[in-house]
């Protein structure tokens, strides 16, 4: 990790003893659930347990993860936040928003209100909040040109919302677009939508660095060496493509197509106006 990829938290350089994290909560969608990091005994692990292990020995840090697949920012506010607040966490990690960018009812103003309310409530109970800025997902998962442009524009709007919340509440942030190795194939699971075990370890390591820089104790550095996961074979890749990948692309395309058409129309109209202006 390098300094330019993160938005640091205030504090951490006063010379005071490192603070122990007593309670960690993780909120959001399928990435906090751990999808992409399957375990040999079944289920998912993900960056949450990896970060938890970095913060202390098993049983010394309380942990909660109410995240669920498909969650949007509003879901976190309405269905996850209350249980997180009851824990009065020292640290809360929030990773959510990509599902919003893929829906036809995307509204940046609504997202901003929900994201702000989540961060405000967590900060009000004394939590140190960490989040992410999102990457260009079309560099990982192929999309046709018009859909790629539509998704990139949406992600840009989402990141603008997140930037505003970061500035207002002083929360720490990992920038996934500039995360070293973040676009490498090894960082992504078979579905190209979720981090692989390596990707989840990157996230855990980045969050751990943010906390350490802010003065929290991180006694167990996150290892990048794979351990405890399930081996992914060529068969897994093919089965995912046939059973999930293509159906997912079809569903999301139906949501993004109208927006992609509007972008194409806007660009055509702007080019037409520019040509007319040039002939005057």
C-alpha cells in the first residue's frame, strides 16, 4: 500500500499508545459478505474476518456483519444500521453502492442522503468509519461500449457522493481504482464481480493500514499468502459463465440500456451542436 491510494483518518501521530479495537462491524453488500473468497468447508470468509484477525487474538474483538448480497445504500440505512449502532463499534467498515449503479432508478441525491445518514449515525456513537471509492468495473468485467460508458458515468457519480461524505465526516477511504494490483486477474473471483481471496486480502490489508495510521493497534499484519480458501478450477469458470455470468449481464443490461441510450443521444446532440457552431 502507498500513501496516495488512501484518504487517511485524522490522528495517529501524537506518540500516544495505540488504541485497541474492541468492536468491529462490517456493513454493505456481497463484498462484505465475503463472496469471492469461498472456504473449503463451505461458506464465505472475505475481508471482514481477515481484518478482525489482524486486530487481535480470536475472541478479543467483538464482531458483527449484517451485510447481505444485493444490498444497496438504502438497505444499509434501513436494515443494517440499527444493529450496527447497538454494538457501539469502535470501527465500522462500509462497502456498498455498486448495486445502485446497476439499477434504472439510480439517484445520486438519494444516495447522498442515505450515505450521509449512515456515516453521521456511526460517527455519533464514536465509530471510526472506513469506506471505499470504486474502480472502473468495466476493466474487470467486459461490457459493450455503450453500457461501459453508462456504468462508468454512474460510478463517477457514486464516487462524488462518497467524496462528499468523506470530506464532511472525516472518514478513512481506500481508492480501489488506484489500489496496487487491483486490476490484476488474481485479485478477482471467477465471476469478475467480487474480489478473490487475494482481493479480499488486499482490502483487509488496506483497511488495517488506515487504522494503524490513525493510531489503532494492529498486532497481526494481514498476510497476502492464500490460506484456508477453496481451489478454483477451469470448470468453476465455465459453469459460472453459463449459469450466472451471461444471465447477470442480460439482467443488468436491461437496467442500463435506457441510460446508455440517453448518453448516446446526449453525445450525438452535443457533437451536432458543435458542428453547427463551427460552420457559423
